[in-house]
């Protein structure tokens, strides 16, 4: 299969696909030396070599919420970076589904557009049962129905802008057309919600405290029995009439005009037409109208921040990012603030001067860049120059941006071969994944590879072509680490491929009888860093146990995590400063570290995660690791890590208009004065940037933000990706709420909560999270809906789902009490660099019914269900996906025939824990289920571990914990939480605060 290979580095043309996800664990050939995956849906493979066993006013912009007490009314295979040259589609993964986010590399090159990769242009097919056509971002809950909530003095919901009573929910409207139409409340007063501090026992039924009591939420410390809807009087509210995410099936178009509407939800399917402002995929603001003063921003109780994802994957229908080469003179910049030329700089004096939109300074236009102005005051060539008409462009960097020659792409693999890693098959799975990924690394002259193993000592391998076979070099000193030889540890991939493949085939057998339990991870990372230091590069670490000896050794801290004292949260901080200091040294030498934690025990992720966070890397967590279930996921994660769009030795700076300034950065990066250093940056990572006022803006003035990412492409070119966003300033508080972006605001809330968990008790973080939600809604109620009754809860149109997502956040792995410390630490690390499109699914998963999947297009998914046990039909089967895991839940009364069609079992209790593999059988339900799973994997860029839940399985309790709308030991139901929010606002209204 062949296709025209576009130049990696030319302007980006969408149409390619990210690597496929979902291949099965490989099968060994007769000689047992190498492992290849069987086609998706085949029988489970044999155990991997080296494994002993497989481990188991009312104003416009408001939304009505239904009335309390009233009667019920009727949702990659792609051209990958080919180092040293061009991009080409990687070979197909056997049985793997590509993510739906269309692949697009960080555009670099000669300035010529890349021809579009279409599904029929020689691209390998994704899953064997799927077409290669892939749509854009996940179709997770699109714009919800148009509601405005009102709660009357016993709280009552009312419809706004259109009445809910007697009609179904109306499509989302950003600008309501009518004021609310109150509905009359019937029935007794409704009490505020109860926040349980412990799981209720059998038959538990306790009414909330009486009205007027000062309510302080205390989300539960433990899980209850599988959740069920609230039995309080609030159950009279029709659950179908309260604000919920709604699936969006149509693809929308968003024009990035200045002062235009807020962008579509990041979880919906849309594509962008660049009209001067950058795409919201790249830069998404919490507010699309900027407050003129700090006082106005403080009154709104909303943050002013940007979620910046500089290398975000574009939609397949979007135009390519243009590359502009200004030659030796470099891109035109402001002489004062050094902002880059963009579409919002104003040219004057017949084009001989221009006014900077960032600092207001008037600059002389370079002689060779002067152009006459048209009648509209724009340059006559503006539409022909990408830098003057596009929100995002990429400039070719000149020599002044080079401190040294561009670094080559270097990949160094470090594998744990301690006794535990050998016994569980983790070492064999890592070696197999690396060996298969080598086939996808182009043999460019600059691409280099190396490998080392470790237990209580470090084992380097000389891969020099002068040797007949690789030679092992053991370093026993794990306190003062050194590299045994200067040459041969890191070699060009073309030179060392044969030695690497031979070595990786033999490592599991070489250490098959290893009895060393200790792990010198810190020393091994330091030694690998010394091998990489001359060039920089990526260090990919496969670790299975807690590092116990040598540099950076750790001790178990699980007992501290179970301590109920006020200091228990400190276990989520690094144990000491050794690994942090090591990570900063790695970052200074442009070494990025990625961790693949294939473990069945505690490994202290809180301490280990500081290394990838500081160096711009990522951690992957496979717990409990099963060679049967996780080998395919390990391979797919590794392959996407190496082949996704990414940049090396990057530096990012954000500039903004005079009157505000950058306050802080939050993400997988290292801040240095006004910049952030990123040894590596990829398409999946985002950085949160917060701002604060220094001066006042005039009403209607423009406030501009510009991010500039200087980085090296994987084929050795220095590029500057510049994205500019211009927003209008306002003195009207209601305009701020009209321009509020729910996805960005919730991402901000998520990331700030993640920052607080390691330094504050969980109960305090939960209360602060709820308090931020209440404060924003109170501000809107007090200042923007004064004409409404004092007993009404008025939700801003753009933020009507904020209470639901806030409740979901308080019940999430990061903030609830009943999770393992490593699980929480991993969640916190994910939140550090998570994008806006994945922030909501992280806490509010998608639930699908499996027993009645309709026939849909290849890239479509069935409608999602609200996360409530009311929707769990006892005769049905349901799939819940969290972005990394998927749970298949069968009702108690499901037919054995359906179970046999889908899984070839008559009862879920026949499934062996840790051995379940979804296969495709020759019947319609099985085919449709596999298509749906493949599409989810494609959308999430993740393989998704599939769990078929058994009765009494701990995972069954986890499944029920994701029923966010139910009342459980984790906290109140959704309806009760709305009542609680209303009560808090009422108290603030009465106190005048």
C-alpha cells in the first residue's frame, strides 16, 4: 500500500489519521523469538515470552431549569513525523482503531501546502471492520437544551427562555429570544441536599437538616452500595427536564471573526474557518469578552485565562496552517514588545508604519514589506499574506533563534528487568512493543536509538555496527552513576536496528531466572540521561516496582495516605527533592522523560510524576498490569507517543495587551522568567495561562493575546508557531456571562483543583471547588437577573451545565476519598496537561446502551444516556467509557442469548478476571458493538481497556460510582446539588454578600 508522502514541515493539510488503537497482544511464531498481533477479534494470544502467568434580566443569556414541584411533562492512522525528512502514513496496526482527531503535524517546511491525505489515498484501513474515514473531535455531549433554572421559595424550576412545561427541550440557543415564563410550584417545601460523610447502611433513609441551617458540603469519604436516584421530595422533578449534556450529531462551522460568537463546545464536532483569530482548538479563552477593569472581573467571580494547545490536531475539513519564510531578516516584529506581525496590527501612513496591537507602539515598516492601503484601511495584499489574514501561522526561524544546531530525534528505551517485571510479563511486553515500534521509526540519518535495562544495577548495551552482536556493559555503582563507554550506546537507527531487534528478542530470556527484587530506577534514569546529554532526546522508561535502592530511592507511603489526619494530603507531594532536581537537570539538557508504569503494586506516582511533568513528558499507568489485557494498550500508547505531531527543545511565551499581564502558567513545563521551557511538546498537551489586570480598558477596545512557540521539528527545522486572539472589552457584567466558555472555565476549575489536592485536605478542595461554582452563579443572579423573584435560581445560558460538571468533579477520582493514592496521583498528573476537549469526559464519562445499538455511519456513535441508574435497564447491557477505560455492564435480567452473541458466555460470571478480550463474532450485535468500541478508541486516541463486569467485582462498584446524578456515599444527587446551590445563593442574597 502506498501513498504520496507529504513533507513534514510544509503547511499542514488535514486528512491523515493518527495511529490505530486496539491491536491485540502479539502471538509468538514457531521459534518464539518475535511477537506479532493477530487480527482484531481473534482468540486470545498465548502468554508473552518470559511471563510465568498472565496477571489477573432575566436578561439575554439565561437558561431555565424545570420547576420544582410541577408535574412531569411530556460523541489514527495518520502521516507520522518521519525524522530527517518527510511524513508518511505508518503501516497499519493489526486490529487497531485510529482516534478520530485527525492527524496533522506541526506545519513546517518550505511553505508549500501539503496535499490532503484522504481515506482513499492509500491510507491503511483502521480496524478491519471500519472504514478509514475519520471525523473530528469526539462527539461527546454537544450543546444541551435551552434551559434557565428558577427555584421558587421552596425551590421551583421554571423555563427560560421558553417554557419547558408541555414541550420537549429546545435546541441550544446562545441568545435567548424571550424572558422566562415562570411555572407555579406545587407541593411542600424542598430541603437542601444532603452531603453524606459516610456510606449509609441498609435501609438508610435520612432527611436533610431543616431550612435555614448553614450548609457546608462534605462529599462522602466512602462508596455506598451501587447508587440509586434520590428518594427525597426532589424526586418529583422530572429528571429529563433539568440541564444535561446533549449529543451533537451535526458538524458545525465556526468562523473566527473578531467580536463573533463564542466557539462551539470542544467536545462537539466542528471545524474552523480561520478569519484572523486563531482556532479555539489552539487557544480557548474562559471569557470571550474581556472585562475593562479588575473590579468587574472580580465581581463576576470568573477567571480570565487561556487554555493553549499549540500543536492541537485540526479537523479534517480545516485549511492547513501556512508556513511563512521572511528569509534572513526573519519575521516582522514590534520593536518594543517583540510581538509578531499578525492580522490585528494596523498599518498607517500608506503602509509605511504599523501600530502594534499588543503594546500600541508605532513601528516603521521594513522597506521590502511596504504595501499601499486600500479604501478600507487594510493592506491591498493582506488576503494574500497568511500572517495578515490568519490567526495561526508558522514562521521559519532564522539563525538568531539557534543557540546550537537543531537537535536530532533520539529515543532511548529503559526497561525494568527486576524479578517482578519478568514474572508478570511486563518486561516481555515492553520489549515486544519497542521492537514493533522500531519498524515505524524512519531510518533517517539523524534519528538515533538506544536501550538499557536495570534491576539493582544498570545494564547498558553497545550497539555499534563494528560488533557482531550487542554487548552488555554493567554499571554496579548506583549512587555515582557513569556511562561505561562514550560511543555505541546511542546509534543511528539504520545502523543499530538489527542489533536492537536481536537484543529485544533475547532480553526476556536473558533475565528469565532473575531473582533480584530491587529497582534502581533513579540511577538508571541518571545513567540514561548521561548517554543522552550530548544530543538531548526522549527517554522512555518502563517501570514495574517501587524504586527501592540507589539514587532517588523511595519508601512505601501508602499507610500515610490512609491516615485521616489533616496532613494526609502530603503523601501526594514528592517524597524528597532528589527526583525534582534530577528532572530540572534533564530539562536543561532538553531530555524529555515518559513513564510507562506496568505495575501490580504501589510505585509512588506522586514522587515519580515530577520527572515527566518537569520535562514535558507523560506518564501511562497500567494497574493491575495484565500481559493478556495490557500488551496491546502498551504498544499502542508507545506508538502514538513516538508518531504523533510533536516538537523538540521548545520555548513558549505568551504576550497580551497593555492593561493585563500573565500571572501564571500551569502544565507539563518548566517556567523560566517570562517563558516556559518544554524539552518536548506534542499535540495532546495544553498549558493553562492565567492573567490579571494592571490597568483599565476602554469600552469596545480590543484586548489581544499572542502565543509564540519556538521549537524544532522532528526533521530538524526551527519554527515559530504564532497564534493570535483578539477579544472585545466590555464594562457590562452580563456581557461577560454571555461570552463565558463552559469548557474553558471547567478546565480551569479542574486544573486549579488538581493544584490544590497535594497541598490541602480533600474536604477543603471540594468545598473550594463548589464555592467557585456558587460564587459565579451568585454573581449572575445578583447583578444580571435582578427582575426575577428572590426564590429563583437563574443559570447563565453558557454556564448552565457548570453545576453538573462541578458535582462530577467532586465525585471524581481526584477529589473523592475512597481511591488508592497512586490512582489519585495519576489522575492529578493527567489533569496537569489535559486539553479542554478531554477535561469534561475525565469527570463526566459517556454512557451508551449496547443491547439496542442503532445502525449508524462508520464515524457516528449512538446517543449517550444521562449518568443515572434510572437508565440502567435490568435487561440491557451498557458501555461506559472514561477516556482510558471502558466498562461493559450487564443488567441482572439480561438474556443469556444476548450475552452469548456479544461475548460467547451465558453469564458474566463465566469471565475470568484479567482475561477478557472483546472479539467480533458473526452476528449483528457483536459487529455493532465492535464498531462502536473502535470508534470510541478512534475519538479518544486511546486503546481503552475493556472490562466486562462480574457480580460483586470491585469494578462494578467503580462503574456505579460514575453514575454522577445518583445519590451515593460520594455525595448528593444532581437534583439535590442544584437545590444546594440555590440555597447557598439564597443565603448570599439575604446577607447581601
